[in-house]
C-alpha cells in the first residue's frame, strides 16, 4: 500500500501554505517577526564574527521592510473596510496583497 503524506491544513483566505509561507513563497508576517526577533537576540549577544553579523543584519533589514510593507497594506485594507458610501454601505474593493 502506498503512503501519501497529508498536507497541513490551510485556513481559507489566509494565503498561507503549510509552514506559514505565503502563496508567493515569502514567509508569513508572523514568521518574519519571529525570525527578526531571533536575529536581534543573536546580534545583541555580540559573539559573531563581523561578516556573519553583517549578513544577519542585512537579513533583518529585509525582513523588517517586508513586514512593514505588509502592515501598511493591512492598515490600508482596514481603512477601506471602515469606509461607507452615501447609503451607509461599506465601501469595499478587491485588493492585491502582494
């Protein structure tokens, strides 16, 4: 009998894969923040060689920028969801979250 691995469930509309990756392969916001915390802790420890510290710093800057962009998009979406038209209906439109 052939064994088939089951995929981890994905929440509908979450855009996340089994490991918290986004549909485009980038890490989820939560995973990015978690990794950023690890990087900060490691750098604050101060025991890495300069080149490794620089590499981690660069990774941290990329994660911080990507996370901020995701937060900005989420904030914009919330603002749109809170908007209402003349008739009191919510003003909603499809948004590209990538």
